[in-house]
């Protein structure tokens, strides 16, 4: 699998970009030239260094409060990646767990879950996240719940369908025949076989969550304003696009680069793990 | 057969609509403060008795489930009470005034996405891995990976501020607003044969329309491309070619028609997703529609207004999903509609 993935040059490069972003996020306190909230009143809206009036102290320029954009973008990677990972893990665990139970036991539990899932599928995700955040205000716990609200359904559907197919498979019948417990069958026999599609889905969901979080932060109802976040930074720069285009442009470019890399890596994973979906 | 299909699907909508409305209703109970206090605002000194009276009037002293019943009963009739932030106006009148702008922008974005995506997908599929296909694939990936609010801002910087080709905010040049017919400026301008107004409205729609259309165009393009590649490899297409039919007939008539079946379903689903982008794009471009109204209402803590708009978006989304299913069933005889 690793070989296949590395054989796909685009996916390998995308994977490296994702790793680079993660390193940037972790090492931000060491790598960032300034504290992300440190204001430099003498250098408000400083241009990036390559502009004629740019300052080499602020490589990507500074914002309307004189904060270093590069440092803020590095710190902004932390919250984007952290929220993406937390939300995707949460939805992966909840969705896979419920989906496996529904697929294996079927019956009343499956019937009830299917109703709930049908209802949730009809929910416009971002609009409901927005409604929840509008009610609670910017707040990290609410943000995680709002972003996870519907996301588990995708994992549920994949896990349920795969377990439904697996429970009739010979290897499961054999395990049952030798007297394996239900827990053993579910976790040791079936789970390893349904992991690949779930990993692919997790990667593609990550891209969606990062954009959704940035969108909510852009609207001022995502990440609290005290934490540097890319969406908030683009919103901050919106008023200055006529004079200082860089303030809104660079944080957005960071979102684009990370999401593009995650998407390309996810599609590469899909090609490597799931030959049926290879295009 | 169709009657039964529709009846069944409409019945399935009921639990969905109950769930949607219940969550919208609950968000009001998550909000800090008391709706009566919001409503009274700066109305001066008010006795506890008056507050209790108002609470009883709006049913706020009743059990939660009764309040939900009242909420749904009012919502069905389009009544959401007074708006907290638009003084002296009901939520209904505020929403009604903004609805045409959002309809206009959404339809415009839809048209851009389709007009661009279907030909691009077809051309890309004719020569897989050719130059056009590679460009289109990269473009589609960018469209999917780009946050809409940022694309909007970049378009504003390039086409509005540096080139001055297009306006970057509003719906129309205020001196050119056409006579009111439907509230949809482009349509009103056409109906009243007002050329300058039409042109102005169209120019104002261009940038927000493109920003809103980008993710949908990307998804639809990819779908058309991959289903065309699949269809073009089928025996009947080879047969049509072998019969000596011109390539345009083979591609346009035999292949495209079948390739569009899965696309139609995706298009309806994506139109639902356009609505999510709508809120953000309207905010970026100061476009006076429902999306901007909702975002402003959030900032002003005007919860009844937020609820009303969220409910409108959610119900539209649910109905578009229904349309997607119905179209899919109508076009693909393999889908059992009974």
C-alpha cells in the first residue's frame, strides 16, 4: 500500500505538504518570528518584503494592528489542523461504532438508526452549524459539536454497508463456527477489513471540515477571536483589500494549499487502498 | 405510479421536516437571555407583571413541547413574530423583502455552473489525460479546495479594484433600479424593457455569481467527465460509431444523454449546497439577500430572524433533495419508483 501511494507522485507530494503543515503547526512557537498577537504600532499594514515599500522584518507583511502575518499564519495552522483532526476522529469513532452495530445486529436498532440518519442527511450541514454557532457564539466546544453534528453519518453509512456484507462472508462464518465471541468477530475479524474505505473517507472529510471551520470563523462565529485562525484573518483583511491586499490573500492561500494537499492525498489514498474506485 | 412515488417521498419528508424544525426551535433555547427581554430592548422600565403577560402572550410559560407546537404552527403560516433588529417590522416582511435578491443570485450561479461545467466535462472526456482534461482537472480540484469567501475576495481584488471591470458590492446601481414587478432586478428590467438596469444588475451579479458557482461547477464537471468516459467506452457507442454516424451525433446524442443521468441527480444535490455558499458569498459582496440578512441578524442577536432564514434554507434544501430523487427516478428506468 505504501509502495502504491509513493508510486503516485502527486499523492506523495501532497502527503509531504500535509506533513509540512503539521510540522509548521507544532513548531510554530519556535519557527514563528513574532508572537502572533504582538502588535507593532509603527508598522501597520506593512507590505510583504518583495514590494517596493515592503519591510524585511515582516516577510508576508503585517495586518491593520501591525501583527506579523507570517507568524499568524503559522499559528493559524494549529487551530485548523487541531479542529480538523478532533472533529474527524470524533465522527469516525461515533459513525463507525454505530454503523458496525447497526450492520451486525440489524433489527430494531438498525431501523431506528436508519430513520435518524435519513433525517440528518437532509440537513444542510453548514447552515445548521451556523445556526448552532449563532446561538452559542464563538466557542471551541460548540464549534466541534456543530462541525461533528452531521459528519458521523458518512462513516456510519460506509461502516454499516461493509459490515452487512462482511457478516455473511466465509471468514466470519468460520470465526462464528469456532465459537468466537461477538466482540472478537466485530473488532478482530471484521474491523480490519473495513478500515481502508474509512481512512479514505476520513481524509476527504478533513478537507471539508477545514473549509467549514474557516467559513464559520470568517463569519465571526467559529474560533474565538483571541486564537489566530485563517478564516478570522481573511475577515480581518477584508476591509483593507483596496490598500493592503496581502492581509486577506495570504491566510486564504494557506487554506487553499492545505485543503488541496489533503484532497490530493485523500484521492491518492483512495486509489492505493480501494482499487474499485480507481478512475 | 408517479402519484404513489410522490406520496411516499412526501410522507418520508415529514420526519425530516420535524427534525429540521425541532433543531431550529432548540437553537433559540440555546441562546443566552430571554426573548422577551430582547423584544422589549430599550423600551424603558417594565414591570414584572407586564413581562409575565408578554410571556403568556407568546406562550413562553408553557412546556417546551407546547412551545414547539406553537412555533411550527406559526412557521407554517410564515409567522415568526417581530424582528428584534428591524424595529417595527415583522420577520416575515423583512424576509420577503430580501428573498428576490437571493433567488436571483442563486439562479444566476446555478446557470453559470451548468453552462460552464457540462461542456467542459464533455470536452475533457473526449481526450482523457489530454491538455484540456488536465487543465480542467486541476481547475476542478482548485474549485473544490478553495474556500468560497476567499475566492470572492480575490475576484474583488483582481476584477473590481485593480481592473475596475466589475462592481464589488450591492445588487444594482441605485440610480438604475427598475420599476418593481417581481423584485428580481434582471427580470424586472427585462419586463420593463430597461436595458441599462439589466446591464447594471448583471454586472453586479457577475463576481458573487462566479464565486458561488465555483464549487458546484467543479463537482458537476468531474461528474460529467467521468460518466462520459464510462459511457463512451460502452458497446452501443462503439456501434453508433461503426455505423458511420458523425462524431457530434455519437457524442451529443448517444453518449451525453446517458452520461447526464447521474449528473442530473448531482446537480440537484449541489444546488442544495449552493445555498450554504450563498450566506458566505452574500456577506463577502454585501449583497442584500437572505444570506447577508441572516449573518447580520446573528451579529444583532435577532434570533427569530435567524431562525426564519435558517428554516427557509433548510426546507429549500430538503425539497431540492426530493427533486433530485424524482429527476433521478424519471430519467433512469432502472430506479424503481414504486
